[in-house]
C-alpha cells in the first residue's frame, strides 16, 4: 500500500510528499499440515511446526491455532 502526505497551515496546503510503500498486516496465508501424535479413547493429540515467514503469517505472529 502506498501513502502520500500533505501539510496544511493557515495559508493553505503544501506539496505532497513522495510516495511511501508500507506492508500492512493481513490474514495468514497457510499453515503447516498437522501430524498425529496419539489417539486415545477420548482424545486426539496433534502437533505441527508453526509458520514464521512474513509472507505466510501475514506480517504478524500467529497467536493460536483453532481445531
């Protein structure tokens, strides 16, 4: 996303600044596949490697995974 700024005072507006490109946070794009650890009578335990690349996480750390 690109942003430009403009200043204003009592006389009027100044010139626009040069564009500034910023990468804002977005939703995670993927997750690593879960691996089964243990299956019991009333529970299933899973494990997976968390993603950490900025492109995959959307620019923010993953707080939790929901099953």
